[in-house]
C-alpha cells in the first residue's frame, strides 16, 4: 500500500439534512499529503494517485421512506455512492478514486430526499477511511544492480568500442574480446547477455548478472560523462538492498581496497566511483578503470580501516589477476 492514509469518525448524535455534508468531528489518523476540514466536512487530497475509500454510517431513521443514499463527490469530478433500501441500520460505501489534479476536495453528502438521523444506540455513528493504493511494484534490489551494470555497459560500448575487453565471471576463467552488443531477447524488456568476439572470430555471450569484473583494456580512461541509475524509493528493503547499500557506504571514493571476486580472482586499487550496484577502481586520473558489480563481491580487504586507507592523489593503477 501507499504512504497516505486518513481515518475520520463521528460520535455525535443528531442528523444530516438532505444535500448537506456529513461532519466527522474527529480525525483519528492521518499520514501523508491528505487532510480533513471538520468545519465543512471536506477531505482534501494533495497528491495525485489512486485511493481506496470505505465508510459506514449507522442510521436511526430517515424522513425518506424509501431508504438512505450518501454520495462522496467533488465538484471537479469523481463520485462514490453508498445506499440502503431501509432507513434504519447501516449504510456502507466503498470505491476507488483516481486523483489527477490536486488539491481536490471531496465531501460525503446526504443525497436522499430528507433528513437522516444517526443512531443513539452505538458510540461511533459514522466512520470513513481513505488509503492510497501504491501503483508502483517494489523494485528488486539485486535486479536493480543488474540494471545498473547494463546501464554502464551501454555507455562502455560507446566509450571503449575498439579495445579488447577482459570480462571476469564467477567461474575460474576470464573471457577476452572486442565488445559487440548487449543482447535482449524478443520477449524481454532488458538485456541479459554481453556479447564479445574473440581473437578467433568466435562469439562469447556472457550473462550480465554473473559478471564479477570488466577491464576495458590497456590505455582506456574513465569517461567522466558516464551516468548511473538512482535507486527508486520503491526498491525492496531486504538482504540484497542491505548488502548493496553497505558496500557503497563502506567504500567511499579514494579507499584502497582488494576485492575477492571468486576462488582465485582478486582486484586491487583505489575506489574511483562508489555507486549503488557498481564500484569502479582506478587511479586519480581515471586510467585503466576496472568496473566491478557490487552484488558479486565475495570479500573486501582493507589494510587498517576504511578511513586510514584513503590516500590523497594516489597514482597507483588498479590491477586484477587470476591465481590458478
């Protein structure tokens, strides 16, 4: 659900005339961009979205013999009606409001032909609840990390199109070749494979989610125009998010670090960029960068502590090696 909610109630006896607004004197809960005016009965929506509304009213009697009708509406559009074919008992209303223009005010009014009288036999005469329906599905943190890597790979394909890349994976092997493309299946929304062509003119297709590091080649320089995705507010909170956020927080720019990326693969250097889902190692001038997906880091080794390991103006080039 969303982060906007309102609950209002009426405990006072009395009646509501035909065409008049039902006044709830108490606002028992409010969260987010919504408010209530207990002088006019207006529910004020201040944020666009889809809202679920439920209410009940306990009636003692009504002047209109055919029953009772209450309508939640706004002059600017949107109506929910609740009714009963008797004039004694409970009147219930429920529905969905699509709010696009804000602020907008809705009131619950007696739409029947006569006065309606609240029951004296119950403490709560009427109650109304509004909750926001969250239209955004939570974003899986690990999938976002793969999206982050794909996002930087698209840019690397442009920046380093004519160099020989070395791509490390969770296996013991490294794969080298000229970059070709990111492959997206016809029935998929996003790429799943990085394609290379090796020295024998054979094709390598490497799953993006299993990449542990990419070295785009000798003589490459980090492109300052590279951009990174910002984690959305809807990203799922859990172990994957906690890990990715911890890596980013633990490794500020300048930290001298060695990563364990597999049974025999290590990468060492200074942190040049520390992003959610991707760490880049390089010297202070961005020479020969190594791009490392945070999700596949197995070990973080720092001599001393993180604060003491941040050199100023380091010129050390990063390195990556496999020990067979």
